[in-house]
């Protein structure tokens, strides 16, 4: 891809609208200073002292943050959170990045899903993550809430060019993308061929129909019942990709880590190499940033291979941002492409 073509695609992002439906989490980083640790008078146990907090939207919120950092013009969040403090913090974080939260429902019976990440501050200023504490809903989403979420999606569908499904929760009934919601998404994707429907799912990628999907090679292998070890070569990853295409009835983007992406369609397969970067990296959220590069590119008229290349560029930037939810700006994406070109 040339810098001119990339600039053309990125220049269309501000005129693009995308909806993100799925599981919105709060990422709560608690920074602890071990030098201040006290002994609790009540329990006799160590009481770790928090000296700073970093709160940011996670899971589906990582996708929306990346979309807005890429200057996508309108981003709609669709989902449900608890009527609690974490829900307030999550909404505040979404709105601070310019995300439209009118379609995020609040329900008193829900927890706001939260990844609490204790970070121990070292003497040199670096941070080390301790055991994470997860807050998630442990009961099935009620049918009334399923229908309400579907209604929210339908209400904003006329206003968007693309829909991203962020299915974070492994348990089929405990997240927003339940079998009922997934079925409706497939129906809407089939009925709206002019819009980009794109799904990312930790545990159910093979159950989506009529929409683009983005598994990693092991997720794709599980989805098609691949026997034996995880596909280790690009050829094996391409084979599971082809099997998944026939299953989902739509093209598949198979992520390969530092090796990049495979764009697999009914007609063939093309490898888009990854962007190698130097220094320490943090791959948390890399898949979400890849998605945020791919979908608005497709909405802007990119070919699937061009969109995959944009996704790789975005991810190569976000993985270099440590201890936080990384994002990339259009200027950074253009600069990264320039850096990869021969002088």
C-alpha cells in the first residue's frame, strides 16, 4: 500500500459511522506503592496502598477508543452495564473519547464487567501487574434485555456504515452476545449487504453467519473442529480459514500474531505480513486495535487486503504502549507505513 492510498482511506474515516455492540468492560488499573504498605489493625494483614488510578473502557470499549483515536466520525456503543459506580466510570470514559452512549442500557440487576488490575510500582518507576480481579455477571442475560439490546441496534443501524460485534465473554449466555442476539445479527447482516458486519469472539466465532469474522489461528481451529495441535504454519492456518469461510458463509481474517493476517475468501487466500517492531511490547488489546483499523477501512472503500494492512499498522503501534489501553492516531499510522518502506 502506498502512503497516498493510506492517506486517502484515513481521510474518509471522519465521514464514517460505526456501531460497536457487545461486552463493554471497565479497565481499572490501581497503582500501588509497596513502600507505603501498612498492617491493618483489624486483620493483621498487609494493606496495600493505592497512590493512583487509571480507568479506561475495556473489551468492546477498547475497540471504540481505537476507532475514535483513528478519528472515525461517529461511534455508537450498544450494550448493557450495571447501575453502579463502575458503570458510571465506564460511561464517563466512553463519553470522554467521544463515543455515543445513548444505546448503552443500565440495569440494576447487572454488574458492570470490570477488569481490576493491581499494578505494583517499582523503585525505578516501572509497574508490575499483580493478580487481576474480574467482576463479571454470573447469571444469564434475561430475554427482555436481549430484545432491548436488539432494538437499540436496529434503531441506530440506518445511521452507520459498519457494525462491530465484540463478544468478550466466553460463556454463551452470560454476555451481551447471546445465541438470540447472535442469530439476529446474522439476519441483519444478510439483509443489509451494503453495511460491513464484523465479528470478533473469544469462544463462539464459528457460530456467526453472513458476516466477516476475525479469529486467531487457534480460535479458527477450534471453531472448525481441527484435530491435533494448533495450526503452526501459514498453510495450516489458511486451511482452517477456508473451512471457517464455508461454515460462516463470509470471508475470514485469521490473525497470526507477529506474522500478520490471512484474508480468506471463497475464492482464495492472501497473506498480509505483520509489522515487526523493536523493544518491549504489550499485546493486550492488539486484536481490538486490529479490528478498529480494518472495519472503517472497509467502510471507506478499502479492499479486504488493504483493510488488513491498515489493521496490522494500527496494532504495531498500540502494542508498544505499555500498561494502558493503547491507541493509534492517523498521523502515527501514516508514519509507521513510511518507516516500513525502503529508503
